[in-house]
């Protein structure tokens, strides 16, 4: 396939990301409008926090506490954003964080870190996350197993392996240099927050300024059209899950620094928190559209909400109910902006297709027809036999 075809498929996915491919345009339907709405929601939430908790909420230390709490799940959510934009889902992120933290804090790893450098622990956590993500990607892309099932199996397996390695015990981080580095700050800004910011910037550049990002939008928007345009969909899918695993490894290092431990219970329910933040940020669960900025705002909103509830002595049960309501409202709003109505089906491309794929000249018009709608084409009507009437 030519480079023009690849650019066409990538451009199709990008139009979905801009909110034009499915909603028909409009500022509020685009990423600027969605992100502006998130900023307004965050401002309102801060006003509520100040009104109900006063100086306890507005205190600088409390703000830094919110950012520290958001940083770990934020890095995980960045990896999740890529996976969901690419049309997948990853339910194993919390278990991968636990497994990475356990493997990086074993006696053998920590002894090697003492002999060489604490960077060995960081490298171990990232490699473990990447390898687990590679397994996810290979099983999904080449094993043809549904992403939901494959990552659900990895969730159970990784958590169980972490318990076996640690013998169900919490492992203490002994390297003081490791702890001092990640627990420190730069110009008053915690190191963990800086890592989150760097990960967000790197994710934004990768998604919006590289071929990898354009291919991610194309694969999530219409995998078959992307394949016909010359994109190696299976290989790209594997790369997305490896990227998610790397983010889990980085998050594990950050969590090890915050808690000074490696534990098989680390990352519990991170998969739900990450998916919720990504959805709140405007990424479509059906793939093909999303932004890193929206994900960052979604993470901060959820973390701030939990902080406000905690300062007002509200129970964790109330927080869970509030999160559920917010997620439902966010998904319904997504469907409204994406399709013009509260429908949970992909919108028609105007050619009778059922997949919501773009109607491109010479490209598939959807997964139902699998081809063009011209008479005699794969997706069109068959011509009548000679000498017979239809």
C-alpha cells in the first residue's frame, strides 16, 4: 500500500479524535470543548472543596497530597488511554503494578541494587511490566482472544504470581538512596508529580505528533480499513499493550517509593480507576478517539473528589456511589457528543454499514459489508443475470 493510503487511514482515525468524524463538527464536540468542560468541572469541585473544608482543602500541602495521589494512577491511565483509543481494554493493570513491585523488591533484586545501583530496581519493574504487556498483546493480536478475557486472565495470573513470589508477605524497600530520590522534590514539586508530568507530555507527543499515534487512531477507528491501508494491525496492537505494561512498571516504582514496600495487594482496583479516568477524559470505549489532556484532567478530578469526600468525613461507600454516577453520566455524555443521541451503537456511516467505519472511496464501508457499495462490489448489489428480470 502507498503512503497516501496509510495517511488516509490515519487521517480517518484522527478525524474521530477531533470529534468531526462522528459528531459532525462543532467546538463543544471537539477535544477543546470536552477539555474545557473538564476544567469547569474541576473548578466547581475545587469551589465545593473550599466551601465545605475551607483552609484544609486550599492548603498547599493538601494540594500536593492530591497531586501525589493522582501521579501513580495517572501514569497507569496514560497507558490505558493508548489501549482504549486503539480499540482494546486492559483489566490487568492493577495486577501488573503489584507483580512489578514484588519482583523489584525481592531479596535478590535489592541485593543486586545494593551492589550496582538502585536503578536496577527501576529497570526490573519496567521490564516485568513490559513482558506481561507483551504476553497480553500476543495473546490478543495473534491468539485472537478477546481483550476482555485475555487481560482478565492476566489479572488473576499476575496477582497470583505476585503472592507466590512474596509468599503473601509485604517486602520492605531497604535502599535509602532509592527512597530519598523518589520521595524528594524539585523546587518544591514532588518527584512523583514531575514523573507524572513527564509521562503525560511524552504520551501527548507520542499520540499527537508521531506515526505511532496516527496509527493508533486508525486501528481504533476501523481496524480493517487500517489493515487495507498498510498498517500492521496485529503488531501495532502488541505495541499498545507493551506500552501499557511499561506504564504499569513505572507506576509500580512510584508506588514503591510512596509506601516503601512491594506488595501483592498494590494496585487493587487500579483497572477500574484508570478506565474511569480515561472515560471521564473523553476517550471513547469503542476506540478511535481520545486525548491525553482529557485523561490527566479525569485523573485529577477523581482524585480531588476523593480528597473532598475524605476531608468532609464521608465514607468510602459514598465515594464509590459518586464515582459510579459520574462514570455513567460521562459515558452517556460521550454518546451524545459522538452520535447526536443517547445510542450505544456505532453511528451509521451513511452506507448501511454496521460498524461505524468511515465511508472512504475504495475502502471498506464497515464490518458488515466488508467492501464498497458499488453494484457488483463486495458490499453492493449483484447485477441481474443476462436475459432475466430482477
